[in-house]
């Protein structure tokens, strides 16, 4: 019985990750990482995601779309400047919060 529960939880987790990816692909980044999110989950007074990106020395002048979100230097920067271990974790949390807000509106 417990094994089937674990399998079900793993299945739900994978479905949630897929939903998060779909939402993140369709919702503008500045809507996911809005001012409220940035104030709560980042350090050093970042208000916008662009401020966070612009403050990363290795990313100066790069468009967001050109940043390698899997790059260890970038994830180290995220770790040092936010409450998250990497970009993926940060987007995951932002997506969950965005979805909760949408449900509250209904």
C-alpha cells in the first residue's frame, strides 16, 4: 500500500513539473518574477528580474534569452543572491505562486 502511494506522489510531482514548464513558457518572465516575488526571495534590494540579471557581472549586455540557465556560474549567482539553489528552483517557486494567484482570482 505504501509503495503505491509513493508511486502516486512521484507521478503527481512529475505532472506538476510539466505544468510548471508550460506555465513558465507562456507567462512573461516579469509577471512570474514580479516585484513582490523579487522583494521576498532575492537579496540586495532587487525589484525586477532585469535588475538581478544586470547585476551579474558575467551577464552584462546579454539578453535574457541568451543566458544559459544551466550554467553553473549563473546558478552560483542565483544561489548567492536569492533564496534558491538554482534558476530552475526559482522559476518553479514563481510558477507555483503565480498559479495560486490565478486560482484565487476565480
